[in-house]
């Protein structure tokens, strides 16, 4: 018992110095804006630009009387 008392006192003294502080976790929303319009506009211009260039070289077909 005499050997146990100093060890117990040391253990209680060491754990008495430990402090644990918990703080609330704050979750904030993340706002992300993605501008896809520019990419879509460029893609559409490329696609329809090719068609416009082709249509300038095509001739209109004569209308037939049916």
C-alpha cells in the first residue's frame, strides 16, 4: 500500500493538469459559380460557323412545279 499511494498521487496529479477544450464546428456553405455559357457559345459558333461557311458555297435548288 505504501508503494501504491505515491503512484496513485502521481497519476492523479498528472491527469489533473490535462485540459480538454472542445469548440463547436462551424460549417459554412461554399458558393461556386461556373460560367459554362462562354464554352457553349464558342462550341455553337464553331459548329454553326462551319455550316454557315458551307451554306455560302451551296447553290439553291430550283423550285419544281409539282
